[in-house]
C-alpha cells in the first residue's frame, strides 16, 4: 500500500459510509481498488 495523505484516507472512509463500491471510491480518489480495500480493512 502506498503512503497516502490523511485527507485521502478520510475521503475514502467517508465515501465507504455513503455505500459506494471500491471501484467508485478508487475512481473518485485516484487510487487503486486494492489500496481502497486495504485502507478500509485497516480502519
């Protein structure tokens, strides 16, 4: 997992709470689906 800014991590978690898919979150934040999944699973 690459090092991300805290604001991006916060945005990923916010979008997940809005019930977006990993793909939609990845497109919105310009990170990979894998990275999205890793962040969500660790938080």
